[in-house]
C-alpha cells in the first residue's frame, strides 16, 4: 500500500513537469568560453529559482551577480527564472534544468534545454579511386569523412571555386557507443567531362568550433581525344597579299596532340619547313587547361595561296580530328568575332544572329500591316480618306425640281480656290450629270429634249436664290407600242428641292 502514494506522486510530477512553462532557448551550441542566457517563465509569481547546470544545482538570487552563474530576468514576482552563464565549460555539455516552486503549494514546475558545447572535429578525409588518370565519360565517386565533432560538421563540395550541387548524396551521421561525438560522411558522384580535367575536387568542412574551414582535395586528370572549337570548314581572315600569313587553329586535347599539315602534295609535321622555307609548321603551343594553338606560317601570301585549301590533322592516343582551312584577304565579319551558341544564319556572307532575324521579320510584318490598312481606308473612305470621299460625292451629285427638272449646282467654290479651278469644277460636274442622265433614259430612239425655258422672275430675292443654278427638264420621247420596253430599267438619282411659290405660279 505504501507504493501507491509514491506512484501517485510520480504521476503528478510527470503531469506538472513543463506545465505552462516557457523555456528559451530549447537548444544551443556554444564554444568553450562563450556565454549563454537561459530563461524559464510561468504566468504566476514563484518563490525561488533553481538551475541545474552539468552536475551542479544553483539557487539563483536576483541581487547576487558575482557568481559564475547569476540570475537573469525581471524578477520572481513576474514568474521568471533565468540563468546567465558567463563562461561555458566543456563539462557542462548536456541538459540544463530550471525548477520553479510556486509561492503557495508544494508542486514545482521544471523545464529542460539542451546545451551542446562545441568540440572541433578531426581533419576531413577524402576517399576516391586510386588511379591517377581517368577518361572522358568515366564515372567518378568520392567520399568525404569528418570525424568526432560535437555537433556534426557540415560538408560542402567544390570543383575549384565552384560549388557542386549535382551528384551530392545525403550525408550520414554516426557516433560511437557511449560517446556524444559525431562523425559525418558524404559521397559525390559525377560523369567526367573534358572540362573537369585539371580541376581540383574539394571537400570543405565547417564547424562552430573551427575558426576557419578545413579542406581535403585531389586533382582530376581526364584524358580525351582532340576536339575542335568550331564546326565545319575554317576561314582565316585578314591576310594580305605579299605579307607574312599565319594560320592559327585552337584545339583541345589531353594528352598533348601531334599535328600534320597537308598543302597540295606537301606534308609537314612540326617542327618542319618546306625546301625553300616559304611554309613552316610550328609545334603546338599549350595555352593551359588542355587548349593548344596549332600554327602554320606562310613567309609570303600569294594569290594561289588564297585559292587553295589547307588540311590539318590533330591526333593523340585517344583519337584524331581533321580540319579544312581557306584563306581570305577580307577582314573578319563582326558577327563571326562575337559568335556564340545561339542561332546564326549566313546570308550572302553576312551572318545574322537570332535578334537581327527577329527584328527583320517584325519590320516586314509592320510594313505589310500598314499597306493593308492604307488600302482598306482608301477603299472604304475611312479615317484620313473620309473627307476627300465626301467632297467627291458632293461634286458628282445633282438636284432636280419637283416637276422633274434636273438641277445642277454650280455654286461658287471656297475663296481659297481660284476662278479657273471653279470653272473647271463646274465643267466636271456638268459632264458627270450628263453621263448619269444618259444612263437613266430608255435605250433606242428615245432622246432627252429640253423643255421650254423657265420664265424669268423679277423678284430679286428669288433671282438671288437661283443664282448659279441651272435648270433642265427631261422629256421622254414617244414610246413605240409595237416595241416592248427594255428588259431592264436603269435609274438615276434625283434630288428634289423646294421652290418658292412664285416660281411654281410662273411655270404654270
């Protein structure tokens, strides 16, 4: 029966531990000698503040600030129990626990945080295949191990100064039984390319206890056959007739290549010249990183040199590459100097890149759209052609009287036109009206006859109104009863205008 109260007390302690307790930070990494502040807080006043660091328990008093571990916080009445550790020690690695007893009652609240006292790891170790050289396309795998760190170190891979992101495997962290020191290992794998030749693979370890990163590295040596930098036939520009000419070709190879020049029936293997010394083949010059400059020197460029083709063969243990070269006395086009990997089209010797081609296409489309819009506006009389179409319609229009008389307005043109232009305009309108009248009458022997003249009206106002107006009557000829009417009828546009009463009476 005595075990029941003990079990009940243990259960209560488990329930109360951490209840309504806020502890910050919950985990921290510090180097030996660093400082640390841990704060535990509850929402009610507390009676005391106890802190367990390592194997020692400290009762912290707000007014005592002379010890190695002192109180930190706004006071017990605010429910804060904090500890400021001035200098971290190696043996304090582990848990730090705070205990907060209430002012009334016997139930204490406790909280725990994790302190990692940083310990520097051992030097990184780089494990890789034992062979000293590789070939293009070979698979390569290496492993970096950084042992015995607290906490585990961080591994970063580099190829020279460029960080590797592809081919990085997940790190693995292990520790010895009974030890809090951790060892981290990580693998990297990649397919070797010519660009990897001569570069340094670096495993870099970083840790809180290190003042600077530590590295382990190995040099990569990749062999590959000769490779050309440009495809197709090559043209050497800028040569001058009568002057020395140099044919330079840059290739990439590892190991170092051997070269052979062929000019017609002449074959030259560097370093060698022809019999008269007019043509000399030089040894390939290593430019670094597997690049070589292969040069053929012409003592004096002649016209026949420009007309022939030169052949170059570059070989090493892994393969060969052949080149065909032509000479030109013209300057190198600017587009060739700036040639890159984007699309380039050669049009009559002028190279156009993607931007120029797109610009030309857009300009042609804009021009076609403008032409279509102008033709559409002209045909429909819209936009800037609307005014001229209205004027043409007015010039070709006529008027008729209610009695069937055809009126032709020959009013005075605006003052900005001359008298000559006015007369020409009147003749034009008369011709247009005559054509429309002929089209409106029946075909055959019918004719248009003028009616009797309109009597003059002495009324001044009427005379002023009719000034500049010409009247004509249309009289249809006698219809032939034996002849049927035409199968179709043509119409003329007749515009009626109201006339003063006196004119109507006079006509009657």
